[in-house]
């Protein structure tokens, strides 16, 4: 029952010859230490060997950028961001940074109304907090959906106007931003920015926001005859949302 394994053959170039004829069918096999040392020595000698003709070439005084530590690369990215901030509009850079590292937020019961959005980490002033995500629809579709939502018993409206004929509907397809409540003295504000020729709504912080503090902004509803009562409880509360 004990069968001798065939001797591992090597080709002239030093590579092992596959017994089955296919590398995938043989799985993983270890490389001999002698072959590994030979390869490492050859590659090191090739890397350290200077070019024969150095005329017109500049010798680098520091290692390649790929060998630098990750902290150094991150600090360089922060310096680049700060330099752009002083010279041009940094909305695009901040938006990319928001996508790279999202703010830690949670939604839970609010003393203002139903559910609310709360900060799980300190947020500095003039920072992007969250993007208002939903479906981009036209005014005609928004009117149809509003009537349908009323028939379905959905009392809250999660539609956010971008411009004259574009509305973001986050009722059934949105993120945590739809839970942000209104306040007459808010700690955030909404701003429309353009990213890659597409308009987006982003919530910015007006002031420093502490941990477990509720995120709020002014809905700025148009004035209507049928008033919606405001429950924000701030000192300068207007009493109604519209």
C-alpha cells in the first residue's frame, strides 16, 4: 500500500515540473530553501546594482514613496487638504473624506418627535455630518407619491427639495439622515453641493456637537395656511414648522 512519490523534476530554468501537468490540480507546495535563497540573492543583487550609464540621471536622496509609513502618508494627505481649503472651495474634498470615513451616528427615540439622529462621537464645527440619500424624482412624481403615502398611512414626509424640479425621496429608500428632526435653534444646516455634475444634499455642523447630542436642522418649510406644530422646545421656537 505504500507507494513511493515520484521525484520532483525541475526544468532547465529552475522551475518545478508539474506531475499532473496542471499547477491548479497539485495545490500548494513548498519551495526549497536553497532555491528561495538563490532567488532572493539574485533579486537583491539586481536591485542594488547601479546602472552602467548614470549620465543625465538623478539619484534619489530618499526612499520611494511606497516604502513610507502609513502615518506619514495620512499626514501628507491632511496637509494637502488644508492647503486646498485655503485656496478653493473644499466641498468636494470634504465629501470624499466623508465617504472614506463616515461619522459615527445612531438613531433612537427623540424628545422632539418620534425617532432622531444622535452623534456617537464629537463633531467639530463646519464638518460634513451625513449625506441625505434617497431617490431623485421630479415634482410630478413627488406629488403622486405624496398622495399615495397618505393613503398608505405614512404620516411622516421624507422628501427633500434640491432645486425647482428635483426632489430627493428618502421615504422607502434612504439612510439615517431622514431621522433628523427640525429645530428652530439647530446645530446643523443643509447645503446643496455639486459632485461630478450631480447635486447632493449634505448636512453640515454649525457648531461643536458633543457625544449623544441630537442632530437637528431647520426644515425651512414654505409658509402655508395649515400649520404644523413645532415641538423642538428651544428658547426661540417659532411654534410651527411652516
